[in-house]
C-alpha cells in the first residue's frame, strides 16, 4: 500500500497527460504521466523508475494521489501555468 503524499496539492501540466506532485521529503516535484499507448502510469520518482525499467506501471503514492484527484473530477484550468488541486477541492492557479 502506497503511503499518502503529505502535500495536498497536485499540479496539472497543461498540454500533457501529466501532473506534478510535490515530494514528501523535499521541495522537488515528481512528474506523473499517463501513457495512453501503454495504458500505464509513469512517475519520475525512484520507485516509479524502477517499475518502469521492469515494464510495469508505476504504483507509487504520487500516481495514487493523481488518480484520486481525477476520480474526484476536479476542474481543469486552461491557465498555462497549470492548476493546483487541493484535497478540499479548491482549485487555484500555480504561482509564478
Ligand atoms: Zn512517484
């Protein structure tokens, strides 16, 4: 079972099937993408990259957080800077 991310914000990357999810342990953001051709989730965190090398879909906490966000059907912004999803359902633009 993946641990939940501590950050309650997920950033939609406009123009890509990707999201940026803040790391629990640093200021880094991990990029989570859905690869439609493979129907696989990918993540740039260590866990996700190991699974990618094995040809498996990433099943880390970052992917799980994005899936929850999508299921909650939160609105998608057309703002080029992207959209911040919060656990409370509030949405606001990314800061500059
Ligand atoms: Zn990850």
